[in-house]
């Protein structure tokens, strides 16, 4: 099938590459000319495990191409995926500017029946807006389908190739048949393609993110309570997670959720509800609890250094909002770094993939190292902010030798508190006294 994907970010590039992998001819489009030039050169502008191989393989076989020419890509395609960003607007709603701008350009390329697919996360009613926008510019036939994406950054290729389910919001049999045909290679293990009303599909994505984020806020609250009452959150998590009604996934305490999706999507959901006269108390509480959790490490740093951070040398392991990505959007480590910088601390940071992005944010206001141990030289404290595998079993003796004082703030609960204390570290963790 001939497919165009508008937007080559974390979702668009993965979707385009995976759709090419199953034999489709895919044209990936972006308005960012530099990004397209890099992609044409074989450079992958984001870090996502497995993505480079799949892009290279499909580019070599001419199934995957890159362009800035949306109109031409639309003319050549039957299905057009819209995968542009939908960031948070000032009032908390999803800003649809990029999507509707893209829809206008797409309209100019329509030269026969097309299926336009909203892949971006968008509030209920957006498919109608996209349809109206396109219809203002063309008399050609087309359908708009809502097909929200559930991939996780860090495991995006795997998630796209083997989705738990494919949600298709569609009110046209012709479009439904096209989309089901396109996705059939991805659900051969029996995972469902769920067709539903467009509004339901649009809301499903937000509801999914809201319940996941709520689980994180819930377990973070329990972790804080554990510390107060002498319980261990790992034991409590095991105790509740083995209940089949609850399950163990997505119950890891930490420094608060971040990333490009949960924070903005929860706020957009709250906004949608509020314009419809509803107050989403549970979702609001999840956001509020998260704001509090993001202050967990700063509060402990303040306490440890008696509110005097001036010239303190602090190492930070991990900048990405989670492991296996270079994405720092809304990363909770930003709150920690900003707090340390405000207090006058000197930061040396290491991340296996996110340093380029950190440089864009902080420039030379913080130092960077090419490996985790160099960041520890003369450090008076280490903050562990991302759960990269390489941080899980470091050489603790080497760490003790390198650090000026062996103090660890473990925002990801990677280390065992008892062992750390036995080794001689002053250890601040999450969820265990
Ligand atoms: P992104 O910011 O990484 O990428 C968006 C890309 O779209 C950019 O490269 C941008 O230049 C391009 N773009 C913007 N306007 C354009 C236009 N008019 N024509 C062509 N290209 C244009 O965004 P992302 O993280 O891939 O997210 C895309 C959407 O998918 C968002 O709605 C997001 O909420 C949703 N989503 C993201 C994830 C995730 O994990 N990142 C997961 C599921 C859903």
C-alpha cells in the first residue's frame, strides 16, 4: 500500500519505518528541512532502540523515502498518517495548530479517494475539525480515521510491530477496510483491532494515559507513606501486584512522571472535561501528586546540604525522562537540575543518549561527561535520575573512591538501601525507611 506519514518524530518515524518493514511504500514528510536532510543521509534524529536498522534496511530497499513536499507525498499515497506534535496550549488544552496546518497542506494534494489518519493524540472532536479543514480546500473524496498510537518511547519499534491492540475510530466501511488491511501484519498473534466511534477512539488514548499516570501517582504516594511508617514499597508493590485485579505493571515509584505525553495529555483531558462542565477529580489529583513528587529529590538535597548548595559538586546520572530514549521533554530531572542551579551547585551530568538534548537546554551551565564514572570525580553527591540498565550494577568501590563524599539520591529505586549503607554510602531512596 502507498502510505504517507506527516511528521517524523518519535511516532511518525517509527510508524513510517514499521509500515515500510511490512512491505508498504512509505513517504515520510516533515517541515523541518534539516531533519529530512539528515534522514536522507541515513542519520536518525532521535534515539530509539532498533530504529536505525529498520530505517536503513527499508531506505536501502526504496520502500522508505523522506521529503519536505507534503503535497507530492499525498498525491502518491492512499493513506496519510498525521503524526505531528500536539503540545499543551496555555490553558492546558491540546494545541491543534500544527495538526490543522498540516491538514490544510494535505488537502492540496488530494487527487482521488484518501484515508486521512489522526495518529497524533488529539481531543474528542478533532477528527471533525480535520475533516472540515480539508473539506474547505477540496471536493475530492476522503475519510478521516482516528487511530491513536500507544507505543512507548524506548520500546517504540517493538510496540508498533507487536501492539497489544490497534484502536480504529472510524465511521466509514471503506476506510475501515483499508486500515484493517494495513494493520493486519501487525496483529497476526491475535491481538485485537478494535473499531469504535471516532469520539471513543480519541478519548481512549487520553483515558489510557490518565489511568497509567494515576497508577504512578498512587504508588508514589504509597512510597512516601512507606517511608513514614517503616514499610518497604517494594514489598507492598509485590503484595498488591500479585492480585490479578491489580497487576504489577506500572507500579514503580520514582521522581514523578514526565515525558512528552502524560503531563500534557492529562491536562488536555482535564480541559476537555471542564469545557463540558465536568471536574475530573481523580485525574487532577494524579497531576497534583506528581507535581509534589517532582520535589521529592530537591527536598532531600536541600535537607542534606542544610539549604546551602553554593558550589556543591553534584553528579547526575540520567537526563532522559526514562531509560532507552534521548527524550528530555518534561523529564523530572529538569526540576532537580533547575533546583540545583538556582542554589548555585555545580553539576556534572552523564546520560548514554540525552546529552545532545541537554546541551540544547542547559548549554554550558552544566558539565557533561562521556561515561558515568567521570561524572563522579570529586562529587559530593550523586543523583540517579533515569533507570538506564548501565546504572543498575555499577562498581560501587570505584564510586566510593571517586566521590568526595559518598552520598546517593536514588530517584529510581535502583539500589538496595541496606547494601548501600553497608558499603558506606549515605543513601536516600524512594519508599523505604
Ligand atoms: P515530535 O515532536 O517528536 O514530532 C513531530 C514532528 O512533526 C516534528 O518533526 C515536526 O517538525 C513535524 N511537523 C510539525 N508540523 C508539521 C507539518 N505541518 N508538516 C510536516 N511535519 C510537521 O512528536 P511525537 O513525540 O512524535 O508525537 C507526535 C504525536 O503523537 C503527538 O500528538 C503525541 O502526543 C503523540 N504520541 C506520542 C507518543 C510518544 O511517545 N512520543 C506516543 C503516542 C502518541
